[in-house]
């Protein structure tokens, strides 16, 4: 029923429609500060927005949704906040994964998870294993992730192949690097949404977003709801994507 509803909704949405949306979920701390609360209060409220975004993406027939949950730079935050974020991550894996599985959603964690505790790594492994065969929405959570790390780990994979004699340096190209990068088996990212008012991508999916459309909103993440998501998709539908080429109206058909 979920997939049928998603298909019907997707067919009614104006083209072009993004297949893969990535979101930088910014503004939890400021949202909490505005309410005279601790920052962790905002992070907890942000989980509700995650649920709304995942539900919306599934209902609108998106192939994939990638959420920036914890960057490789977030370790620089106060230890109490980092601990709270990781505890929330564990809580979400324990309490949300069954619902994801029930709704045919495939969960995948991208990032350097080796830096997490053994317990958290185990939770990640079990959650991914439970949902691995689901063929609905692909939900990617970027945790201890950085775009530069992603590129470096890909280069290291190729360097090892060169060292082992499996590749020659002159054979290295974009396609080979792309085959090692995170999310390489999924649809290209069409749209990046950043909440919270900042206009930057903060080391998020640097390789994968080369030709993605960027959409920035002042809405703080805990307030990002279904109408806000729909507004972003409507804006995407108005964009003209040329991928380095020319717009049809810019082509001089009389030129020889």
C-alpha cells in the first residue's frame, strides 16, 4: 500500500522530479536556544523532522534520501553535546529501524564508522542487515562523514590497486574514482537542501553534488515539515539543469 500510494503521489507531482535528495539538517541548536533550552533539546526535536522527511520522501516516490546527521568535524563540539548526539543515534537505531523495515525502507550508514564505539557499530550493522533486502526508499545517514574523507578513502582504494599491480596510474579516471565513492550504486544526487539559513555545503558529499541543485531555507530543522519539503521540490521543478551544456533557447540553430 505504501509503494502504491508513493507511485500515485509521484505521478501527480510536476516534472522534473528529483530522484535523490540530500539534506543538511541545520538549526537544532538555535531552535533550542530560541526556546531557552539546552542544545540537546533541539537535537531531540530534530528526530521528529527526520521522521517527517523520510515519510514524505517515501510517499513522493524518491529513490533515495541522504541526511547529514554527524559530520567528521562535529567531534570538535563540546563533549557533552557529542555524547548526547551519539546517544540519540543509538536510540534512533533501536527504536526507528523496525518501522523503516515495516515500510520497505533500506537503511545505509555512510562515513567512517570505525571511530564509533563497538556498541554503536553493532547497532549499525544490525540495522543495515535488517533492512538490506528492502527495495523501497534508500535512506542514507551520513555519520562521522566528510566529503574530503570520502574522496581520500576512494583514492586510497585505487592506490592499493596500483600498488598491487592491478591498475596502472594512467588508467585512473573519474569513472574509477566514482566507483569507490560513497553512494556510487545509487541515483545521482539531484537536490541538496540546507535548513537553518546558512548558504554553504559544509564538506557534505563534495564529489556527489558536483551538478546537484542547491536549495537554502531559513527554516530551522525542527520546524522543517512536509509543506517546507514540498516547497523545495517545487523550486527544483522550476530549475533548468544544463550539466555544463546550453539551454535550448541559447542554441543558435543558424550557426554553421
